[in-house]
């Protein structure tokens, strides 16, 4: 008699550009309720505050300078063993819907360009059982209407609010699944990311009035930006995501799958609404690096809040650990399964590599934010031999990062300690030991 596979199904629900503080009862009432069955990690941070590199870190378990995807428009190397590859080998079905952002080589003469066309099978990251995706979804769709492709390259048009339609593909996968194998489903939504060619956020129309007078977070309101115009649409997009998570959970319950499914909800980075630079991300500040994280199911059932520091790089080993797969030694993160069980030490800090807007590095401890930056353009260099101290914030005294202490004599020893921590982690990530010099100027933002 065939033994039933009792390993959990795993769903990774990924939003794009979502701030941590939008995980609340007003904006995400359904996920807040669902989280009562799981754990909310209040101090979750990205390891790369830009779309493609963050996704490469997730799919490979390594930092951007290790996997080579340090800018948008660099394809995931085809020889890299991905998260899906490990799970396929372990007997899982693997499915992917939504934004991929890891297939195109934007730079001339490098290779494949498929930002708005079908992703070749060799560039689908090992997701082989179901594929409804576009490499750069914001190039094949708007807030309403668009298209994706199936695994064979056939175009599939959709009409309606994009987040609803992408979620429909996830529901379709669950409906059509007939095997008794456990599954890993990656749902990569574009919302609440701004629509590039329209230059604005595009919330679901039904929810806009609800957020017309929403209060602006303090870390935004202290600085000029476009939040007064964009924040209602931003929240309306997140409210639509919340409804879709609820729809997915209802489908799992309808199919009798919910009790044996682990749901992970998080985002690639947040949004600072043009307060810290001229766009929405690519900055060390919490407004664009602090993300929501909820895990429900498996060992995560306390219904409480967890204050430990978590990095996006910790989620690949967490997924493999949930599936009973040995975590590869090259993975840079720490499994939350092991941490939660007390088998692995929690983090002292989160490490971030910042590209495109700059060539920068940062660490974030429970109390401090420390960042360094190389001279020159972040679009011409992804690492450097020399960096200059750029930011220091005492988050205990200044949680909204209003006062840059990078030249304060009172924090000289603090900076020295954080500098040592940062250099060690850069070396661990395969970078050459850098020289970090004192700040040449003090940035006000």
C-alpha cells in the first residue's frame, strides 16, 4: 500500500513594495485575522531593496553579489540550483504565478530579452508543474487588464484588477491539481508596486474612497515626497491583496488542504514615497526595507507576534526546512523553523546590499541602522574597495530616522563596532575586505 505523503504544502505569497506598517486591521483585516493562526514577525527586513535582486536572493538563498543578480535586468544564471529545483528533487510539485523578473538580460549583447514576451523554459527557475507568469508583469499589464504566459509560451489575457486575476491563476492551480504530491506555490503579485509607465500607484477602485483621508506615517510626513497624492491608491492596492489572500485561504479550506498548508506572506521591500531619493526604494531606510511577514501553519501556530530580526534571506532555508529538505551549505540565511524551535540562534543584525541608486551596504540591529556608500554610480559598479560612512540612526531614540548621526562624536564607538560587524558580513557574502572611511558629508534625509 502506498504511504501517504504528509509533508506540508507551502504557499509563498509575495507582494511588491509593501511597507510593514500596512499589516493592520484597517488595511489588511483578513490577513490580520489569518495571522491569529500563525506568527507575525514584526522585524522583517529585505536584503536587497529592489525587485530583481531581492527575487534572486529568494530563489537561490544567496546574496546578490554571490548569485550575480545585483541589478534589475540580469537573468538568474541557468546553472544555479534554485529553490524549486531542490523541492522538485524532494518530490514536491512546483508552481509559479505572477511577476518573475529573473529571465531577461536587459543589457545589450548579453542574452535573452523577454521582459514583455514569454520566458523560455530554461529560464523559469525550475518551476515545472504550473506556470502563469510574465518576466516583468508591469510591462504586460496595468492595474487593470493585461496578460501572462503559460509554461509553453502561450499568451493568456486577463481582464479585471490585476491582483485579482493573478490570484485567480493560483486558485486555478489548486483546483486543477490531481496528484497526491505536496506542492510549493509561489504567488508573486505586483501590487502595490507603482505602475511604471503611468508613474503612479493604481489601487482597486472599490477601495479608494476608504483610504482618501488615511493618516500619513510619521517617517514619511517629516520629509517632502509624493505620499499625499499616492498613499490612498497604495493602500487600496494592498486592501485588494488582502481580499485575495482570503480567497486563497477559502479555496484551501474548500479543498481540505488548509490544515496541512503553510502560508508565508511577505514583500520584497517597502516604499519611502520619494522621501529618501527620487523614487520609492533603493535606500537603507526602514520605510523601504522593513516588510510585513506572517507565517501560518506547520510549527508557526502561536497566534502571537515575534520580535526577532528576520531577513528575506532567511526565507529560502525556512521553506526547505518546512519541506524536510536539507539546507544547502551555501545558503546565507537562517531557518526560522530552527530559530523558532530554539535550535538556531536568532540574528544580531540584518545585512543589506543596495544597488542601482548607489553602491551601498547597510546593517540594521535592534537599535541601530548603519550604512555606507561608495562613490560613483550604482549602475556602473556593484561592489567597491572603498566606502564612506553614509548614515547612522539610533532607532531607540529616533525610530523614524529623522536625525543622521554619522558624524556625531558621541557615537564614535558605536560606529566602530557596527563597521566591524558590517565588514565581517560583507566578507561572509564573498566580498573582498573593504576600506570604510569617515563620512565626507552628512546627508539630511
